[in-house]
C-alpha cells in the first residue's frame, strides 16, 4: 500500500500506541483486499456493547483507554444491549449490566458520542454524495452508500474503532467507483403498501444473491419510496444478502437511469418481483406451536414516523394479557415521541418501549426467551426475523397492522 | 484426485486442522452459540455441529457487523476455529478474523466439493494462497 508521510509517521508512533496499532491493523485489512491506499473519513459509526464485545472486547477497550486512545473524527455508537431503565424487569444479568456501564464510560473517555442508535442516518448524521465514512451496522452502511451516495464498507466494531483513531480507512470495496456499478436488475411490479413488504423484497433479492459486492438495481416502481421504506429494504438486503449497496432508478443519487448504473455493461440477471412473490414470503413461515405472545418492532430502531403510525394502530387497544410487545428506538426519537404523545399511546396499550437498544442484541436474550417460554417471535422487520435465529426463536414476518392485531388478540395468523 | 484448492486472498500463519465443510453460509451472530461454538440456528445445514478448532469451509458470509467483535470474543473463550475458508466473504469477516488473529481466506478454485470433505485433515497456507488436503 502507498502510505502518506503522515501515515508513515503514525506507524512510527507519532500519534501514540493506539493510533499506531490501529493503522497497522488497517494496513493488514487493506492488504487483504488489495487496497492501494487509505482514504480520510469524516464520520465513524461503531458497534460496541458488552453483548457483542464480551469480556475480551471490554478488556481491549480498557487497554485503549489506559493508552490514552482518542477519536480524531466524530464517532457515534450503534444500538446497544441494555436499556438501564428496563434491565431489571427484563431479567438481564446485573454483572453484565455493570460491564455495559463501564464499556460506555470507556467509549466516552475516548471521545465517542454514545448515541446508541442504528438509525444514525435518520437522526444524527447524513453524509453527502461521495463523502467517505466508516460505518458499522450493515443497515447504516447500505443506506449511506445507496440513498446518500456516500462511501463506506461494512466496518465492524474493531475496524470502525481503528478508523476513529486514525481518521482514515483502507480504500477498497464501496470506496471505489468500480464496485458501485449495478450487478443485476429488479423490476418492482408490486404494490408494497407496508414497511414489512419492503423487507420482504430485501429478503427475496438478498437471499438469492448472497454477495457483498452484488449491487441490485431496482426500477419500474410506480411511486417514490419513503425514507422508512428504503430503510427496511436496505436493512433486509444487507441482512439476507450481506449486500452493501443498491440503486433505485430515479430515486438514489447515482442512479439517474438503468444505463447509467451499468456503465456499458449488461446486467448479469434481470428479475421481477410481483405481489404474488410477496404473498409467498408471508405464506412461507412455519407458525410452530402457534405461540403469539411475543411481537417486536425493532431492527432497525423505529423512526419518529414509525412511532406515529404504531401509536395510531395501538390507540385505544391493549396488548393481550400474557403477551409482550416491544418497540425499540433511540433517545432522540423517544423524547419527541413523548412530547407528541406517541409514547404514551403505546405505553397505555401495554407496549414496552426500549431506548437505545435493538431487540436482537439484548443481553441475556436466550435465557429471557426460556424464562418467558417464548417459542415464536412475530415482527414487521424482515431483518430481525432473519438475525435472531441463533437465539432459537421461530420467527414470523407479518405486516405492521397484522403484528398489532396479533399482539392485541394473542392469535397468530 | 485433486488434493489442493487455490484461494484468491489470505491472511494469517499456516495452520492445519480437521475440515468442516458447509453447504450453507455463516455468521457468528446469526448461526453460532458464542458460548459453546456450536451452530444453533434452527434449520442451518450444520445445526448442532461445533466449529471449535476446525478449518471451516463456508460458501458465503451472512449479514452482521457484530461478527467483528464476535471473532475476538470466541478466540478469547478458546472456542474459535483454526481457520475460515470462504468462497465469497465480506469485509466484516476479514476485519474480524484479522483482529482476532484467526487465519482467513477468500475465493476458491476449484470448489471444495469433490476435493475436501468434513473430517479430512487440511493445511491452510494463506501466504501461498493454497489449501492442501493431507488425509
């Protein structure tokens, strides 16, 4: 790799041991991918909580703090595994909760802004076309690349932390024009009336093309999609297909036309999605033993407009006795939801709102499942339906209004 | 019979171990119990199988930023595999493996099917971009 004078100086220790070690690691990652150089980044979004990091990760962070590690670009955090207001009631392990507090303190000492959100792109930072960032949480990355036209790879916790300490990242993958071209086309001859439908599209396309470097190009849709719709589409593509980018012709900034995104190449494949395909997704779930006692709106966290819609759907209704319904969002959205009355409408209905977390990374989730004898999890998020499997839930995707109905009736349909 | 597989990219020292060949992709977050090293996702083609100390062949990588810390976590808990051999991978797997010091390769030719099967003893040489089936 070609390193600048400043980068060579960092490797020689000019900015201290944490930055030296971080850059050395980045060079190794860059070498693997054949990166020619590092590019400066303006913003870092990192995943770091005790559930994903474990004791090993916490010990690593403590070591970094001891070595006076310090972020050199603005750095925010992804959703975490503990909402301190709810941890006792959820039966989360007090020892792990204490470690989570310690971990947060470590991050703050390194000047990380602990936003605890996986919807930073809706609430914290919106990079512009061509801006290089280093983001973690796949849903944030695919949104940055696709909807903003910014440039990021999936940056896992250690890689994002390294970028925060050095202010750069290896230039490979979606930082390069050659990987941002379209791979195949997806014609949307479909209604897509609910956010869950957009997740279903992401599942269909992602599952069939599991490749980080595959870039689907959506076209032919009859109206302009909303930010929340693109959020659910992207989150599902990233989850099922490990994809980091899509184009939506006439919608996303690098896709003025189908021809423009293929740059003279032919699409490797042309597929179309119909209403029948979406119906088949909903019909594909095994309802297991019929348990309808857990309904989750999470993964990604809910935006303010999603909170508004949920509040309207739950207005005057009650979650069935014995059932649990969880909504997760970030602190900023929750504060506004409280001010606007959405939060109270949900809480009056018996919905539990968790702040700063995502349901699937909750500390102690498997024991929580066992203690509550939950077998099924119903959600409007195609992403969470996919990723919660290791906790041995049988998962079922349903449209938003159907999820509300299931939560309130206790009957699975 | 062919006894070697060429890989496109690699990181880490030479390691030997027992092969675990999967027909399905992998995520340490979606599929793995990170306390035992056993694949627990219901319906995964390797459900119930341990990856501990194995040379794991996976055709694809699934989802998940959290994999980066997860590899470091399983290495610390001494339940990591000897190496990851991916057909197609993503940056998270690579960043995570390098951070944890677990050898990793990506891209294979020919496909391991027909060359290596679960239980074979294999040597992974990321520096030479080659995997050899020893027995």
